[in-house]
């Protein structure tokens, strides 16, 4: 077998074409101009061969590191056709997270707490991991790639890497420390090296096998409603409002747990000024890339600038989830769990680690109720009656969620202006996210912005 680094060097041309085709690739808004290997570690030698690879992807001035598992072997594994990267010598190379025969090694290395080159595999103190399990990748809409081992463990491999300790891992550990009942326990981690800085590249958690994600439940409820044109949301069997209320309570409890574990800080005027500026900057940046957003810029600017006039002592800052939506919550028999505390994948790392108002999470979830209702309209001809029903579903569940939250903490609706600004800021983020990741969905956040800024939302 050839030198692993040389192998990846040979693949860089293919990777330029292949990377933008991957769901998790976060740079679909501009062409890939170059790919170079930053780190190549052989995890399995021979045939099959498994390499852990970190590449730097250049897109003009932008340079971002991504993690890959690259496999190469004589007998092709049964994997999705989109996993094939290209030929190296007489063998084809492929993204190996779907190769059941080789990915078991990641769990085994963690169970034995081994180090391979720059990669450190560890389990959490006191945890004993089972070895020899095969992994299957999960196929949901994702920014990273997760492998499920024997229905017991789930290993998330972070795709776009940010130097340092990963926020998802840090917050899960903190919540676990205060006994939060709304998370899946962390069992292990993989740390690599990025520019000399130890960097989390993987996190292992207990897999919750009886879980259904909130997005699947909510969109099923919306479909039930659409299938019964004579009924209102509260009359349909699949009404989601009871779940939305319980979810509101769970989110408020997680906020209280994070505050207990990691503390809170009062905001000051300077903080509100920083937030306002950050929202305006994000708007400018995304509007420059997405012309459809520019039309809404004046109304959005006005909503963001009103933040400056709010009393700073009404805002408490703490660690929050940072990218809360219905795809980040799992309904289990024991109640709601929150997952993926990484924050917005497209936001700068320092922003994701900063203390924020918990109302941002509330705003994220409110946006998500809107998304669940509106996504049914994607690609459909305009139908005002359908749009009205979607809006009714969203309004009912947004209210139920806020009521649940208010049963545990202060009612988020009492800070209406702040909440509205956070919702609009989130929708601006979503415009950027959809433009870069899922262009067909761009109309969803744009329609919400139009509705909220016109006072109908
Ligand atoms: N502990 C868990 N148990 C069961 N399923 C999980 C667990 N954690 C995540 N998942 C599933 O994996 C999906 C992706 O996880 P997530 O952490 O959101 O990854 P990403 O960062 O790629 O978005 C979730 O939507 C959920 O369906
Ligand atoms: O789950 P991730 O951390 O990868 O979050 C990113 O992707 C989400 C989509 O998968 C995106 O969420 C947006 O779409 C959801 C429906 O697919 C919807 O429920 C959310 O409300 C909406 O924001 C998220 O913004 C992005 O950061």
C-alpha cells in the first residue's frame, strides 16, 4: 500500500469536485479553489485501508479544515454511490463512514484509550465501552456525520473543525455534572490536532433507541392537519401542542441546569451594543451574498437597532444551546432530550462560545415551529388557504411552547422586542445557511422575514 499522505495528495483534484456534493459540506455558496491535506493518520493498514484525514479546503480567501475518513480496498464495500471519491492507482478511494467493516475500529480505540499519531481516543472516567460492534451511519439531515454502534452508542464525527475543545462536548459534560435529565450521557471523545491545538474531532454518547426527533413529530402533525382541510390544529388527532408545551418546560430546565453548572452574568449596555452590531454585521454579510435578503434590510436594521434602547438589566447572559430547533430535540419515553450543543455551525467560533441570552434558544425553537409548518409549502404553487393553515399550526405550537417555558422560568413573551429581534436574527442566519447548504429551502426563512417585518408574524 502506498504512503497515506501521498494517497490523499493524489485525491485532492477529486475532492475539489466531491466535497461540494456532500450534505455536510458547509461551503456550497462558493467554488472550492483548492484542497490540501493537513493531517493523514492510518487507522487500519492493509486491504481494507482506513485513513483519518483532515483537509484544508480553500474557497478563495476562505480556508477551512474538514474531517474525512478515507477507505481504500480491493473488494468494494456496499456504500452509497455518493461516497466514492476517486481512483488512486488501481484502487478506488471512498468516504468510509459508511463502511461497516472498518468503522468499528474507532469505538475499539476509544474503549482501549489508544493514541494513534496525533489522535487521542478516550472514554469518560468510569465508562466501560463494549468493543467489536459494527457501526451504521445515520442518514438524517446533518451538518456532521454520526455512526450508531450496535444500537448502543452514537459517535459524532465533526466535519468542519474548529480549533480547541468542542462546545458540544463541554456543555454535555457540564450538564452531566449537574445531573441534567434532558441530555444523552457522553461516553467518550476523540481529540486531534489542528495547528498544534488539541481539537475535538469526535464525541461518543449513549444512543437513545426509543427516540423520535421533534422535527419528525412536528412535520407529521402538520401533514395530519393538511390532510384534514375541514379541521383546525386543535381538532386534529396529531395535534402537537401538548408536546410543544412539554418541550418548552424541558428547554427552560436545561437553561436552569446550564446556569447552575456554568453561572450567569448580567448584560450591560455595552453587551447590547455588541449584540446589535453583530446582528447588523451578519445581516450585511449575508445580504451581500443573497440579493433576495437585501430587500428586507431596512426593516431588519430597524428591528435590530431597537435593541440598543432596551434596559440592559432585563437581559441575563449564560451558556445556551445556541442552535436550538426541532431537529435538535428527541422525544423519548422519559421526556424530551436536547442534543447538539455545538451552536450555529456557520457562526464564528468565538461567537458560539460566548455567553448569550437564553431567549435566543427560545427564538430558535419558535423559528422551527414556523419552519415545520412552512416546509410543506416548499415547491408548491401559491395557495393562500394552505398558507393560512400552516400559519395557524405554527401559532398554536409557538404559544404552547412559550407557556411550557413560562411554567419554569420567566415568560419569554414578556420580552417581546428582544425575542422578535432574536427571531429575525435567526431567520437571517437561516437565509445564509440555506443559501450555502440547501438552496431549495431559501424561501422558508425569507417568507418569515417578510411576514414578521410586515407585522403579520
Ligand atoms: N443520543 C442520541 N440518541 C439517538 N439519536 C441521536 C442521538 N444524538 C443524535 N441523534 C440523532 O442524530 C441526528 C444528528 O445529531 P446531531 O447531534 O444533531 O448532529 P449534527 O451536528 O450533524 O446536526 C439527530 O437528528 C438524531 O436523530
Ligand atoms: O442541526 P444543525 O446543527 O446542523 O443545524 C443546521 O442545520 C439545520 C437544518 O438541518 C438548520 O435548521 C433549519 O432547518 C430546520 C429544518 O431542517 C428547522 O427546524 C430549523 O428551525 C432551521 O433553522 C440550522 O439552522 C442549521 O444551523
